[in-house]
């Protein structure tokens, strides 16, 4: 999976003078006004807090018929070790697809769509070789979920994958990669930035144990900042209620669409928000540490709740429509 363990490039604690040295090619602000004060572990694809919040929003928006089927499918849910999980909600099973990454059930390529960071998005999804990408798998798994002739285990795992992958596609860095020209490799030895995993960043005014990854700060740090989590891995119930209210206020046209459309939408956000810093250049690697200033952090943390609420609303609609058809 691309969102693997974080590297820990030094320095460990960045003062203003170190920020300036690292940021020699930019005019990014180094004043810590209004900045963050947290340290988070490595995580994967929204991290457990973000995925759980997407699932919690969807739990609230399920209709009675879908809720009943979901309850049935989760009644005998198993964890990654094939033991009863006792998990009974979409929120609780939302990170299962990350938890199994150390098992033979792991499907690392299912978690993202490597649409390009620059230029026109080509038709036919050439990055999705063999159907191994999130958008295609959601459509395939939806068919399994809605097929009452399939086993309970198959439908259960299809449901858990869908919950996770819909969340993934609403994290902008899961729908983009910057591919380098002329067979150039970055300092990590890769021909692309792997969805921002090869872009090492620091947040101005934030103490971290070495540099973070651009992908990782979108997975976890900005979620923590948006919901004031500190060291918690769970978005508080009061914040979930706000997300549900936001989701319920969305226009019907916003909660529909196909996974391919969601990829294009999130990819546009990756281009205009996540990669919106001076050091980014299309088709070229970034080998220096990028300092993300307070304005960037503010914009990112404002976007995160919108994406989680939207992902939860779309997830609920997909499940409602799929299981509604299956019940007839």
C-alpha cells in the first residue's frame, strides 16, 4: 500500500532558521502564528480517524432496509485473524482493508487511482491495469454486495472494501500521482511521487520526528487538526453530528455520480489544493523538504471535513441503492 510507514528524514525539531534553510527555493512564511502543535504516527488512507468518520456519517444516513441488511452482513464479521470482530457498524469496519495489509488478503493496488497530476486525464484509466484500482473495484464489489446468491462472507467483505475504498477516493492524494519525464527517478528511486509519498514535507511551526510525507499529512495530520484530535484516533461524537448535518445538506446531485467521477473531482482538488505549493512542478521530482505554511494548513484542514461528509453521504447512497435493489 502506498501509505506505508513514514520515513524520518532529519531534522527532528525545526526552528525558524532550519525552516528557512530547507525552504531556500520559496518564500513560504516561517512564522508559526496559528499553526499546529501535534505529533502523529504513520497511517494509511485517511487513517483510522478519517475512515471511521466516513463510516459513521454513512451509518446515520442508511435507510431502514439497508440498515437491516448491513446488520445481517456484519453479524458474524471476522477480523484480520479470522476471529469474531464483534464490529457492528460501518464505522467500526471502515479500516479493515488497511488492517489486513499484513495478510494474504491484502490488495494494495485497490486503494487508489493513479490519475495524473498534470495535463488531461486520459480516457480508459490506463493506470488501472487489470482493473486494479479503487474506482473499478468499487463497481465490481458493488455487484457482489447486491447479489443475494453470493455467500454471506463474500458480501460481508465486499461491504467492508466498499466502505474503505469510497473513503479512500475522497482523500485527494489517493487519486493522483506526479509522473516524471525522461526516465528520471527521485531520491527514493521511483519514477513517480507515488501519490505524494515521495514528497517530504514539514509543517511550519510544528514539532515532528523528522520530515513527514505529503500523502501522510493528508491522511492524518490534517484530520487531527480539523477535528482537534490530539492523540485520539476517533472523531468526537459532536464533530460527527456536524458532519452528518453537512452531509444531509448536500444536494442530491452531489451525492450521486460514479466512482470515476469521484476520482476526477478529487484529482482536481489534489491539483488545486494538495499540490498548491511553490516547489511543485509538473513531471519533476521534489527532492528537498517542502515547508507547508500556515495558509496551506488552514486550507487543507477546511477541506477535510467537506470531503469526509461528502464521502459518507455518497457511501450511504451507494449502499442504500445497492441493498435496496438486492431486497427485491
